[in-house]
């Protein structure tokens, strides 16, 4: 059996490899770039390229690729070999610093939101040295940013790196103002928990809805769902356990710190959680994790579903984004310490986060908006669409004492006694966890729980980093000219005033209740229920000012993202609607006709034997199915008409709203009628597996 310490990171050009392969001065220069974000010179890049190529070839690599994250939401790669022909008909293996630093993929077919025309093909990829290169399937993968020929960002990594730089700059300024002169760099860290479903590959192949859309568009509920809570944290089935074991190994080889695995709430649903890492590395790792989840599943005869709502009637899948800020000396700025009321540094940064989330709650909501995630948010299985912050009793008490200028008395740690002598005593945490909160404080970090399972975690972190950077910059402007003898008083006043202004965003209760919806409306909080509701907010003046002011996006780049988000939403609903229509005609209707023919034959056969034999059961069922089938036909006709109308409309927000209602409403009605009929169709009549087979037979 392989030893995990030897396995971990064996396919990564990590610190140990760099220290061994690089000259000392080159190693120091590269480490400075990685740790502090300094510029990397070309001569250093040349030395790194030589060492990287030698290491890659030694480990079986024949090609290299600039691995990037275009605005498709997926990753992209173009593979080039290391070979270079020589005059004598032979080859040598070479790789230069120029090839490491810059690549040139065709940019014409990637989404650009109008930034460039299709015929303008040139684009550039640029090495991100702070995210380690790795080997996969005989290719050296180099994490890169991706931009147009004219310099606009065409990817998710570039604005993410910009947002990290912005927060670093503002956080360091604030820390130095607070007297923390030793800090040179602040990095944001992320640990994204990943939920997913596993189903049998053969069953998947029989469902065109899963193949084309990633979710089931038809399917009546099985007799049992998740109501018994027996799957959650239950014993892993052997096939699932074997898959998870292999997945861990593949992730560990790539230096991805997969830590926790367990069954989730819904049948066939599971979760994987890593240890946190620097944000851009964590984003890269999560993209790799999703890819490996799918490829490893295939080796086990399974398919991994990452759609936010693959099955109606049971929980969908999310992704929890655990976010914090850490100094170069390893201090977590969101760690309250033993006495949070006396920890000025912690209170300043906590208050900045509260201010940021309240002022840019619309952008936080937009960061998790998608056609798939619209199924989850507010559906009593995920946080509501209303963005709020959960702090827990202790921090809420601290904040109340600051607002009211009262003394905060910290409760003594409660010792938990379970009533059995053999169980060790332990102390209770200072706060509970709130699964209904979109943005919850969990000890020394915030957990943004609203993300969809298939989404890149880049966008939520771009927005969070940028909003917090803006809050810190405003704090700094308020405090920078205050004399030292009055600084403590000014900081207290700033924290107090900010908390009073933004306390509306703090909610520690049950986010699933109707009462909270009413209360949130009274507080003036956003309730942006669907993707078309939230998309226009991106172009609000305050949001354009935020992103351009912090240097994250140009206005052109922002408008391009807006166009791409609308386009993606419309295309996803269009594909789903067309797939549903096709399933009704090619899969479902023949099954219904087969059932009706079988019932008719049974009725006729009974009457042939004797008119005295009643056939009322068959006749009642036939009449019921026939009536519902007629209703279904009318519903499909309406869906077809609305699809045809949508196809004549210009792309834009009006089209997105039309796809949301009526097209999506049509789809729901078609499904309601079809599922009602499916509940009486024998399994052998259906050309695709039912929910019972999909969810309970792995």
C-alpha cells in the first residue's frame, strides 16, 4: 500500500521540488513572487522553465499546456509537446521561459460578451506562478490567466488575482494603521466543500435529460426519499467507498488536501471537503476536484452529477465557501481570540466584512446566480435568496455591547456532560452553526453557503474580496489623519457607527420561515429570487464604481459579464425546454401509448370471456391516463409555442425573463402532468430508469 506522505503532491511542482531543482537565487525570487505577489523577471522564468521541464519529463510528461478558466465556467487547455526537431533528423526536449510565461490559444470561440468579434482570434494566457504546476495524464499543466489581444480579462482567474491584490493592499494599510507594522502581506484563504450525486453509468446513458442538461426533467417521486434521514452520515456503500478511496488518491497526488468525505442528506448524495488554501490555489483545486470526480466515477461504472438540482423532491447540491484572511506571519484576522470584545484588530476586520456584505448583498446574491442554483435557493434545503449574516450569540453580544456602550461579559465555557461516565467531558463552542444562513460566522471564518455545486468558486470570492477591500479602504480614509492619542476612540466610534448602520444584515434565526421574509423586507434587504431578477444589479452605478474603483474589472469587462450571464441563462433554459419536449415525444409518449394499449387489450380480453366480468379497474385507469395524456398534449403544445416565440426574440434581459416565465413555467406544468402519469406506468414500459432505480441501486 502506498504511503500517503509519499503519495501527496507527487505530481506537483511544489516547494520541495523547486528547492531541489532551482538555483538558490532563482528559488528565492520565485518564492518572493508566490508569497508577496512581486513581479517575476524573465531570466528567473527561464531558469524555472528548464527545471520544470526536466522534472516533468522525468515523471513521464511529453506535453505541456497552459490551463485556464474561460468564462464558460469550465477549464480549457491546448497541449503542445516538448519536442523540437534538430538538423540531423532527431529531436530534443525543450521548454523556454517565454513558453512558460505566455501562451497563445485561439480566443475566438470563448464567450467574450461583445469584447471582441469572432474573427479576432488572438488571445493570451499568462502564467500564474502562485498556483503550482502539476502533471496529469502525461502533460505538464501550467495554471494561467487568459486575456484578449487588447488586454481585457476573458477569464475568472485574472479578476480573482486582482481582487486578492486589492484586499491585500487595503488590509496591510489598515493593519499598519492599527500598529501592526510587521505585516507585509495579507492573503485570503478558501476551503470549498463540494456536494455531488453518484448514479450508475448505464442508467445515466438511458436518460437524455441527464446527458443534455445534467438534471432530470421528468420523474415521479419514489416511495421513499430522504425523509428517514438514514443516508446522512450513514455507512458508505462498498461501491461508493471504493470510488471515494480512489478519488482521494488522485486528489492527493495533485496536492489537493481532500480531508473529509461522507454521505449527504439525499439518497445517492455525498460531500467532499478539503483543507483551506490560498484563494486562487483553492479555486484551481476545486476545478480539478470537479473534473476528477467525473473521471474517477467513470472508472467505477458511475457518473458524478454536479448539477445543483439533479432530482426533484429531494435536496440539491451546493458548495460551501469557507473564507478568511491571513497575514504572512500566519495570523487569522477573523480569529476572535479568547476575548473578542478586547480584540480591536478582529473587530475592525469583522465590522468591515459586515459592512461589505450589507452594502453589496446584491452582488453576493449575483455571485451565486444561475439557472441551476435557482432551484435550490429558498427551497428549504439551502439558504434563502435573501443575503444575511449569522454571527452567533457571543459575537452578537459583543456587537450589542459596542452599539450600546455597555460592558460585555463573556460567558464561561460550558462543559458538556453527556450523562455517561465513559464519555470524556468537553467544552461547548461559543456559537452554534446555522444551516439556513447564507453567510455564517463559524469560529474563525465565514462560510458562504449559497454557492451552487457546479459553479466556479472564483466569482463569489472576487466579489467578497472586492467588497471587503472597499470597506477597509473607507475605514482607512476615516482614520488615517487621526492623531495617535485619539486613535482608539476614533476606532471605537467607527466600529459603533458602522455596526448601527449595518445591523440589519445580521440575523441569527431560521431563514426558512415566512416571518423572516417579511422581516427582511421591513429591514430593506434584497430578496432577488431568480437569476433574471438579480442580473441587472451588476450594472448599477454603485457596483460599477466598486469594481472599477478597486481595479477588478473595467466597465467594458463588467458589461461583457452581464451579457454572458444573460446568454448562458437563456441557453440553458432553451436546451432544457427542447430536451423535455424531445423526451415527451420520443420516450414518454410511446410508454403511455403502450400502457393504454395494454389496458385496452385487457378490457377487450375480459369482455370476450364474458360480458359479466367487470373491467371497471382497467377502464377507470384508462380513462384517467387518457384524460391526463390529453392535458399533457395541450401543455406540450403551449411549451412548443413559447419556445418558438423565444427563438424569435432578441437576446437580452427581456428574453431571460421570458425563459423564466412563461417557458420555465410551461416546463413545470408539463412535468407535473407527466409525473402524474408516470406513477402508474410499469417500469418495463419506460425506456429510461425511474427515480427509484437511479437513487437506490448504486
